[in-house]
């Protein structure tokens, strides 16, 4: 959301968990400060988004002050990785996107042979060489819950690059890896919405380790 208004480059988004309508509804909720999906009545929800001020805000989210699209959005789920490459290349060449977000990258790899996954990641590395920034959102492997022996309370899992799900060269090929942890079962709602980032790798600076937590406002 921040990049849409502040990045000097156009953003291309490949959304694999939410379809285009759901993704844009979520972004619009953030933009207007109202969680549209929490409006329980479907008819009321439709009437809400049809209000003139919401329509204007939706246009503001989608277009710059010059009337140009702020981002390109795809929700490609079907087809081979070769077809996904074509769609990404369209965002880059046709829509002039210099930043490509894949969310999440593992959804592209379901039922795909390991060698094809590895080849796709190598292809992404070549995009980076051509000046494209690739942001790959990644799932982590499921781990068992750990309990503090002294307090008996559940401990928040500390992540490493080894926890990334999928092929190992996903982490190896990354220029920067940011690991995000939160205790989504915490009793305190403030703590429940705190995300703790850890820099697992950063090739251009070499700095790694924990950084300040981020608070997610669920509006």
C-alpha cells in the first residue's frame, strides 16, 4: 500500500490467494480506513462501496493524479509456469512495472516438478539482473508449538531461513530475506497484532538480526 503512493516505479502484483476483486477490496479498505469485508450484510456492503466518496477513493487508489494506473494486478492460478512467465513479462513490458510482487510464490509450485521450480527461480534472478525488483512472499513450514517450561506459556516461534517452505534455492537466491513472526493466539489484542521482523540476509549491507516490531491495525 505504501509503495503504491511512494514508489518511483509502477508495481505489478501477482495475487495467488485472493482474486482480483478480493485483493482490491482489501486495498480499498486500507485506503479508506474501513474494513469493507466486516460489513455483515452483503446488500449493505454493496451500497457502502457505491457511495460517491468511496467511488472517488477507489479511483484515487487505482490512478495517479495524472490518470495513470498505480499498479497492475493479476490473479493467475491456472496454467504452467511458462504461462505465468508470459503474464509477468506483460506486466514488465506492456505495463512498465519495475517492481513485481508474487504472493505467495509457493502457490505457483503446486504439483510442479522440482527442476521446474528451480528453473523458475533462476528466471526470476535474471529479471533482477535486468533491473526488476522481485518481492516473493513465502510460506513457512509448519512447526510444533513450543512451551516455556518455567511459565507453561506458549512460546512464539523464532524463524530462520531454513523454515521457508519449498525448494532451498528460494532462500539461497534471495538478495534480502525478511522473516516475520507474530503470536496470533496472544490474549492481548495489541500483542496479537504485533509483527516481529528479523533480517535473515541482506547482501547489500550485510546487516542481519531483529528489528523493531510493526503494529498491524485491523481497522
